[in-house]
């Protein structure tokens, strides 16, 4: 039983990474036989992993047709960003109230260490990874495990668009515009235990990207279907 669960988990993690990066084209039907061969697994653990990803919003299931990659539309991405904003603003507010000083110091250390990586030449993949880690660590300071779980799910579902967004921003305004300054402003509010300011700074940080969603989805399709 334990071995089987390990196979399911491995298959789930592989499929989740593929879905997060749209290795399956939006709304395309998944071929279970081909996936089982590619991932070197049997149909039973594959089906368990697929059903789990449907429940988490990475895939969809249509009765009588099978499993499909999720859609990629401005409206759906907007919904995810708005939900993320609601969760992270509240998490920042709670962190300013509840966070243990030692944990606040640990987050400050992480922020200072990651700052050296924010420079022209660093890949968008690495920068998005650092950004996601900061937000996950900050949300953990809220002491709310459900918020952490929900944010982890949303990060996976908007990961590809965030990569596109960062690339577009760097190409349009220059790579030097990508800095840790917004994170510092959020952190400073948490450190001085100002919940309203922490929530406000987090909201401004996320909302700056909302205006670019349509452009980013268009860019994503151009990249996914490039010859």
C-alpha cells in the first residue's frame, strides 16, 4: 500500500508540474495511455493523480470524454489573482499581529539573501521561484494553515502567467525594474506590527499586475503555439 501511494504521489507531482507549465495545451484532451507510458506508471495511479488534479483546479473532467487541460482565459486568471489578493492581504494583516519575532527575523534574512539574485541576467524562472517562496513564507507567518494551502494551489495555477508577466515587464521596462522593493515595503509593515499598512502594501503589490493580465494571456498563447 505504501509503495502504491508513493507511485501515486510521484505521478501526481510530475503531472502537476506539466499542468502548471501548460505542457498540455489549454482545453486539450489528455491521452491517458500515452501519459502512462511517458511517466512509466500504470493506469490506476495515473487516474488517482488525474482526479486529484481535477479537484485542485489544474485539470478538468468531462463525462464520457475524459480529462482535459484547464482553460487559459483572462477571466479565469483574473479570478485567481483576485482570490490570491484576498488571501495574501489578510495573511499579511494577520502576520503583522501574530508573527513570532524569530520568524520575522528569518523572513528578513531570506529577503536580504534573495536581494542579490534580483539583477539583470537572472532567469525569469529563478525570480518567480524566489517571489513565490517569499509570499509562501510570509503567509506562513499568519499562522493560518488553510491560507498557506490555498496560496500554494494558486501559485501553481498562475505560475506560467507569472513567468510571462515577468518576461514582458523586463522586456518592456528593462530588467532593472524587477526588484525586492515591494516585498520590503510589505515586510517593513509587518515588522513594525502595522496590520493595516501590511494589508495595503500587499494589495498594491498584487494589483499592479492585474492591468497586464489580458496582455500576458495573449503572450502565453503566442508562446504555447509558436511554430
